[in-house]
C-alpha cells in the first residue's frame, strides 16, 4: 500500500473504508480511463444519489473520499461511458445480491465478547461441516448460532462453514460465489456472521471457512 493511502487510515488496498473524514473508496481498474463513484447516502430515500469522479494513479487504482457518506450507504462504480453501475469487487455486503449496489460496512462497530479466545490447535479437533442455509429451518446465522452450544455438548470443537460469499438466486451450496468478501445476504447481515463467530468462541468452538476461488 502506498504511503498516501496508509496516511488516510486504510487497512486494505481496495474497497470502501471508513476514515475520520468520511469514507474512502479505492478500486483497481487498469484498463479503464475513467471511473465514477455512484452512491446513495440514504438508501431509504429516492433521489439521494450522488456521483463523483475518482482519481486515477499510475498503477490503475482509482480513489476518492466522500465526507457525507457513512456506514450503511450504498454505492457502486461506473466505468468510462458505460451507464451500468457495478458493485465493488471488494464489497463487504451486497444487500440486494451480487448484481446490486454494495453497502459501506464498519467492521469496527461490532462489540466482540471473545477476548479470552486463544484459538485452537490443528491436531485432534472434531470438525462439523455446516451449510448455514439448511442447518436450521430459518437458514440464518442467528438461528445457527442458537445451536452452537448443543454442537459443543456433542463434542464438536470446530465448525467448518461451507462457502458464504454472496451468490445469485435464493439457494446455493456456495460454490458459485462472487464478491468474496461479502457474506451472502440470505443468511443475514455481516454483524450476524460476527455474532455467530463470537457465540462459537463463547462455546469453546472454533470457526473455519471453506473458501472457493475457482471451481
């Protein structure tokens, strides 16, 4: 990461990150001449969209800071003269699916309670592979979290969650995921996923992910 982006308080090289002055956006699009950010500060209000040109650097990264945006805002990118608005490849949440706008997420706002969790050893674990969408009738993170204590009593020490990246449609095993940093909206919001992990650690259960980068 370049010094200038580190000075903005960015932790990651791409995506939407909350900074003291608002939200900083950065996307890599080296084959395009222009990229514009299209954002809705208040997704509940019609006509609240704003469009802002992004600055290109010598490596093909486009970036812009928007002071009037915060967590919960929806956004996407428009490339060159194409009117289509695309989601962020580094999106943390796609509330309307992989073809919709991305949502700004503040990962630091969640109140974790697992400070005493020290992790697990690799050897000797009892692993339960879980598909969140079919593990409970509700098919959500919150419903699955309510069953973690029972799994622990059965002797499970690690839950391996099947792929959770967002995917098209209403059901899937997760092996056609896109937006790899965005847990699917079908199971709940990102904080519901965090709550699931927090609850697992409270039950003495580790959480690992089945991830798919190509299938």
